[in-house]
C-alpha cells in the first residue's frame, strides 16, 4: 500500500453490495491479464464486499482448482502490486469458480444458474450479478438471450437485486450492425443494465481532463475559438498487430481505436461543462459534441482523411515485417493500420477550429496525447525570436501528466525568447499513477455508476460519422504505405502542412 501523504483522502471508500461477477470467455487473455488482476487489486484495497465471488464461463472443461491456479499465475505476472499477498489471495480465491459450457447451449445457463444460486446461499451474494462478456461481439446477443432464458436477468423494476451486463468493444462494425445489436439487446435489457466498456475512460489521466477543465478557473475562459488555433489528438502504438491478424483484418485501426477510444478523447476535450458530475449529465454533453461534428461528404473523405498500412521497416535497429507479412493477414490486404482525420465541431465554442486526430500501429513510439494549440500573439514585439505556439498537452500514456509550453526570455543582454515547458507528472505528485483502468471500471459497474461507460446514443452518433468514411474508403485507393517505426504516411503530414500547421513533435 502507498503511504505517500499526498494521497490522503484520494482512495474511495465506496463498497458495492455483495455480488458475483460472471466472466464469459474466461479462458481468454483479457481475464488473465486485466480482469482478475483488477479484481484482486480491489480486494487488496478493501473495496470488495463480503462474500464477493467470481465465476468464469468458457468452453474448455476445467476444474475450479485449475482455473484458480491459472488466475493466480495471471495475477502474479500482471498485477500492479507484486508479489501476491498469499493470505489475501487464498481468501479471495474461495469465491472463484468455473463453469464449462458452450455459449449457445441452454444447459450451460442451467449449470450457471445452479452455481449462482449456491453462491447466494453460501456466500450471501443476494442474487446480484455482473455478467462480463469478454467474447467476440457476435456472441453478445446469444449470451444475453441464454441468460434471460435461464431466468438470470433480474427484472429492471426489481430493486431487491441487480443484473448488469458489460460489453467489450467493438459495438457493431458499422451503423447498421450497431443499431441491430442495440435493438436485440434492448429486447431483454434496459439501458441502465448495459455497460459498454471503453477502458480508456477508466484511465486516471482521461478522467483528469474533466477535472483540469472544470475544476480550474485559469484555462476554461481560454477554451474556445477566440484563443485556440487547433487541437491535436494522437493515439500511437509502436507494436504491430501482435498475432491478432485475423481480428485486425475485420477491424482495422478505425474500428479498433478511432471510433471508440479516440472519439471519446475528442468529446471530453470539446464538451461543455455538465450540470452535474453524474452519468446522464456527462454523457449528454459528450453526445452534443458528437452531434456537432461536421459530417464528411464523399469528396471530404478523400480531402480530410488519410489511411495507411505499415510496410517492412526498422525499429530499434531490428527489421520488422510489414502488415501483409503478419500471420493471418491477406497478402493483398486493404486494411488500414493508420488513419488520420481533420474534423470540425460546428457549435458556438469551436466553430472554425480544426481537430486533427491520428492513430496507428508500428509508429515511432507508444504515446497517447491531447494537445491544445493556442493562437499566436497578435503583434510580434520580439521579431528576432522564432514564433512558437503556446501549447497545453495532456499526456494520457505513458508517464501521465500535463505540460504547458510558453515563451521565456533567454538570459543575456538581448531580448531573445525560447520555448520552455512547465510540467506536472502524476507519478511525482501522487507517488504513482493510481489504480489501473479496469479497477475503476469494474468497481463502477458493481456500484451501478455509469458515467464512464458509453451510452447507446453515443455509439449510434459516432457510427453515423464513421460509417460513411468506411464506405468511401471501400471504393477508394489502397492504404498509403509507411515504413514501420515512422509517424505514418506522407499524406498525414500534408493534412496539416497545407493548412500551415504541423504535427507536434512527440
């Protein structure tokens, strides 16, 4: 536990009602790498209720003891707290079990119901359940119908117990499929029972965007078209598809990163202050931003969007294969591994201010960054000094923090200016970066707190913008090649240089 005095009062003391978390697809990497370590860390932080239980559901036959041992190995390897506290783990593991079965077999849900009823009796979980669907989206509807058919979904009007369903991205692959899935799920579940998870929203640095904007009087008066020239958002990864070629061939960077993670960052950067920090108020303001995004016509798709695909290159002195040489990828693939966009938010605050966003694989470094570029001074008093933007940058990962770049006089007899940085880093200020995203998000689901989850109309409005882009790309030329280890194709640079701007050096 961290004993840094600066963290006093930061940890939450909210503890949910007794419940069981059921993880469908529990034999996958997400459970071992993220979900179980997150639940273990909540236990270490004393934020789980008495009798808390976990049931994994997957197709492979497996005794409870084997499942527990596998999860212990995952926690040992991937938890942010090491080593594992064995006494605490043994207590936690008493509530961990496994149910074997196919998701399309009614018998699976009968077995699951029996195990859940047993936990209600022996661990007093009171019929409260969180169903986490760590499965391909094609399985979502079938699993929800199976749960409903076995009587495992509490009536939405039943206040004595709760049933909540967590859905991993992607939610649909275009507007039509997202609407069809949404309609299907709402036949069984109310919107208040659906939690569409985006782990980016659980990151402390992302949540701090709202705190920074609306908790400080310094910057909010400047946060508009009168003072801001443009905004840049980058979500860059230095790795390739890492053996996920089959998935990526269907997804691509737009579906994998832009339509969810990146567009959420844009909404948080551009939204108005909510009337309260609660689920509906915050999400109402995000939806307003998405509705204000200027739609791209077919001609605009070719002018204001860029898509690329990494080709062989050198990274840290080592040659790496191109995307088409990755396992399970077609040698003639047209899937994008990089994309960049120029958007406008057509409302009173942002009219005329471009938002440049980009995301990609095999780029020069791993970084997620939101930078606000302020307008130049109206009159240059220091003509001998090169003009430099004032920039406010919010670093989401790694090394979470905030940087403000401004001009300062160079010591000496001449009036020369040089840009300098003022920096805040989470690790230095708070003795660490805090809980990982899945810890916060899983706790919020158990508490019924939906602020950091995506609402139905957010998903639909986002797809209304991106489905036409996908249609335009389908009919357009192949993705532009770029060498692995660079910052993407040349057209991404041209997207800004033709406006007299450039991407921030990261």
